C-alpha cells in the first residue's frame, strides 16, 4: 500500500480522494456515535463539507470510458444528486425529522462513499494502485 500514485495524480484527484477517505472515516464515526449531541452536529457539518468537496471536485475528474454526455460519466449524476440530498438531509435534521434525516444521511454514506468507493478499487484506477500496488 502506497499513497504515491494518489499524490502523483493530477489535480483535483488527490483532493477528491482525500476528502472521500476523510468523509468515509468520519461517516463511520457518525454512524456509531451517539446522535443528537453537540459533537454529532459539529462532525455532521464537517462531513457535509467533505461530501460537498468530493461532489464538486468530481466535475474536474474525467475518465476515458463510460461517457454519458460530453466528458461526464454516469458517476457524475451521483455528484449532482449528493449535494441535493445533503441539503434535504440537513433540512430534515433541522425540522427534527430524525428518521428521515437518518435514512438520507446513511443512504448517502452507503451510496456516495461505500459503493462508489468500491468502484475506485477496479484494476487500472488510481485507488487500486494505492491499495494493491501497481
């Protein structure tokens, strides 16, 4: 395992990946920690900021395969959907709709971080080289 392939990647790939990794780790903490506390709210805002960074930075990352429209692939649809759902998730929390908030945020964690993250481990991708070597 080496971070060198990621550090050698063109911008904004390192920012995107580091924000995604941080959001994943923080998301695990958020899922396991007590809810409704001040730390949960503060870490939640940090998590939202990290996910916005991941989503926005993805629009400057273009692969050579699976293009849907111009240089964008289907994964960029997730980059549009995620910020919209983050806003709805925050609104649900502020309105004290705890169940809706929990479902939305845990779904974002599963879809935008866990499942999408697994696809970064496909051979030929930078994160595959980071985790498994060249």
